[in-house]
């Protein structure tokens, strides 16, 4: 099966994220065998306790991502971020951000 999505307009659902200081929305477009593909969006604020392994492509917005290892990266539109297995991330979103993600659990 093949499905096509526009990641900028796909409908997102509010997510309950107690470790976030601002609203978070997402849509899972595919999930099977410990893998999830989808779209995630967050308002400016701090979003903690996200854990890898995850690969993302930033569509819009800007954030600072700090890993549990202490590494800090600044990300924006067009960037690809790869988070290694077991790494915990804190996202400080500066401008409303939207990303496409693939998570391996």
C-alpha cells in the first residue's frame, strides 16, 4: 500500500504531555513492528522526556534540543536530527515547530 500526506496540513490531535509547558499535537501515519512514522507539532515552550531512537526532518519553526549526553543542537527548517537509542531529549521550542518523525522502539 502507498499513502501520500502533506506534512504541513495533515490533521493533528492534541497530545497529553505532562512534561511539556505548552501544547503538543501529533498524528501517527504508520505504526508496526516497533516503528512509528508521523507528524509532530509543538508550541513555544519546554518539552521534556522524549527518548530516542528517532529521526526527524524539521518542516518549520526553531528549537534548541539538548540530549541527556549534554550535546546541544540548534535546529530549523530543513534540518535532519538523528537521536541515538536511549538518548533522552529536551526540546526548547522558540517558534512553533512541526516535524516529520520516524521512531524505532
